[in-house]
C-alpha cells in the first residue's frame, strides 16, 4: 500500500512539473501555476526531487525506472531553461 502511495506522489509531481513547463496564463490552470512560480523559482526542482525520491520508494520494476527517468528529464529541461534565462545563449 505504501509503495502505491509513493508512486502516486511521483506521478502527481511529474504531472505538475510537466504542466509548469508549458503553462499558459490565459487557461483555467494559469492561476495555480502563477502561484507556484511566485512561490519560488526553484519550485520545479523541488517537485522533481520529490518525484525522484518518491519514485525510488515506489513500486519496483519498470514503473520505478520510468518515473525516475521522466522526473530527471524534466529537471534537466528546467535547468536548461533557467540557464538560458539567466545567462542567455
């Protein structure tokens, strides 16, 4: 039961981080993601780290590996976007 909970937390964390990457402020979910971005600039990294840690404790097998890879990939995308935003090309 606990492993299902950790996998669910990882999936929710992945979905929130994924939607933060391409959110549109004019859509219905724009207010929530504006709140997350105003909370801290590092919110996607915290969510990605939470997703990776909870995936490690989640279900064994292919599900664990897929969740770890997807959360890590999104963290790398956000790192690239932040580095481009801060330092430029």
